[in-house]
C-alpha cells in the first residue's frame, strides 16, 4: 500500500516570503499539502539573495540559490506572478478558488489594495482558511508598523532576559536564530490545522491573524508567568535558569592534550532534588544534598550565590568527557555544547535522519536539515527540493487552471508570470 501524507488533498497558496510565513508553509508542505509559492517575476523571495553562502553547482561555482532560502522552502512549487498588476491579481483570484489555504505576510492593508484581502477572497471561496502573518497583527496602535524579528525580540521582552547578568558585564542579547519568526510560523501552522478542522466540521473558512509580537509575548512562558504572579521584573541570568539551580553552563578542566589556556564547558541541568542528590554523589560531595540551604530546589534558588561558586570549583576538577560519562551513568541531565560541525556528526542526530539529501536541479547532492516530525502512518514528504524561481509556473497553470500554452505565453508577454 502506498504511504499517504497527513495533508494529502490540501492545497496552499503561499504569498509569504522571508521566514515566518515560509516556515509555516514549509511545515504544511512537509505534512503533504500542495504548497504553491507565489513569487515576484525576476526576483522572487527576498531570501534568494541573502547570502553567501549560496548553493554550489556541479562545477563548484556559486549559483543564485542562497542557503537561507533553501532552508525554508522544501516541498513547495514556485509560480511567478506579479500581483501589483490587475492581471496578476485576477490570476491569484482564480487560483484561490482551487485552494484550501491562503498565507500572506504583507503589511496591513496591502492585500486589500490588491483586492486579495480576506473579505474579497472568502467571497470567492467560503471554505478558505486565510492566514495573515504580520509584526503586530491586524488591530492595535502598532498595526501599520513593519515588524521584524530582531525588533520584536527586543520589544517582546526576550532580549531583556537573554545575555549575561549585568553585574558580570552583560547586556541585552538576541537569540542566535530568528525565534520570533520561527515560533510565529509554527503557531500559524497549528492555527491553520485547527481552522481546517473547523472547515471539515462546518464548511466555513476563517481568517487567522498571527503577529510576531503576540507570539514573542506568549514565548516568555514561565518568565511571563513569574512576572504576572509576583510583579518582579526578571533580569538576565546568562546561562543560568531563573527557577532551577543548578541549571546552567559550568567550566570544566580542559581535555588532556588541549592547548595551554584553552577552556571547556558543559551544561548541568539538574531538574529536581533527586537529581541533585545524584549529582552530589558523583561529585563526591553528598553533604551538599543534605545541607538545609540546598536540599530543596526552592532553597537552592534562594542560596544560588553561595552554592554556585562551590559547584564551579568542583566542576573544574575533572574534564568534560569524565563528567559526561559519570553524570550520564548516574542519570543526571547534562550535555556538551557543540558547534554546528559537531552537531551534524553527532551519532544521535545522524541516527534520527536530521540531514537529508535532495536532488536539486543545480546540485544533485544538496544536503539540508530535515523535518523533525516523525509519524508512523503518514510520514513527512521528501520529494520536492526547494524550487527554483518560477520552476512550476507552467505546470501549475495547466494543472490547476487548465491554461494551454498559448494562454500562458500571453501572460508571459505581459510580464504577469
């Protein structure tokens, strides 16, 4: 029996670009949806030029396909269409009548200017799930502002709790990847799936309003709850945890043969009192687990400033390999801090198939990070490499709209596709 995908039969018209929207539609595509990516003729998604690095061809020369773009657009089909022209807008309206989902991340009001807003398109397709992804949402005083991940990480509080403590010379720090974009893309995916379930039950589509700032505020998680419960504004804690001790990075003895002056580190992530007792046994300091200042996590948090220096001295007495082996054997959560080079050769990462090869037209050995979703009955798709600009325009116009070659050529002459 041929395997099926979870979203077989769902077609998505994707007018998003850069990251939040494309991350959402890439996940939908992985799950089996037919995602038709609409791009500007000649230039396409902004991230196609966000390099280097660029994909290299068989001769080792840079192509026009940036690695950034390749990382967010697998399993999609690319169609070029100039939505600034009435003929392009008309083409989108035709395609919408054959789609289940519409995703866009234009500024508030832009879609209405093109006649491609929710009200206009739902009149053509009452079952349409229409998802708008913006910086600040469709309502509120900031609705018309452009919102970018970096700014939202700052405005949404994340940078105020990310970075080393101020008393240790720290300052606000953004996260190394665009987490506000990525989380918004994932929340949008969840919302779209829920809206599709509603269509299944009622036959009614709806408008999904996703905002980066909303998502960033939601992502504050326990820190947001901490503030709302006790009214105390949390500061930066570096690599430490605000609510658990010891749960941070510690320096350890350098590995044998390491260069003079080199430093090594590990993560100690003690999540409960039993694990703390096991750590203390491994460390040869069972007395610490019996000390009333440290026996319970709440007390360890209160006495962080006296406990952590003691642990720092203990951790420096053995190297990383020794600590990791001993702590893992004792079931104490811990971990290495890997470079990306180390990540992709890690045996667990390899065993889980987190790197996947794609037969790209410009390089048949393209390697990309794979979807993390593992499903026993409906596996994720692995068939379409990130498309080249307009690669599927003719195919989609013929397959979805029944346009013949002459009709398509007329659109090309006008610069519509």
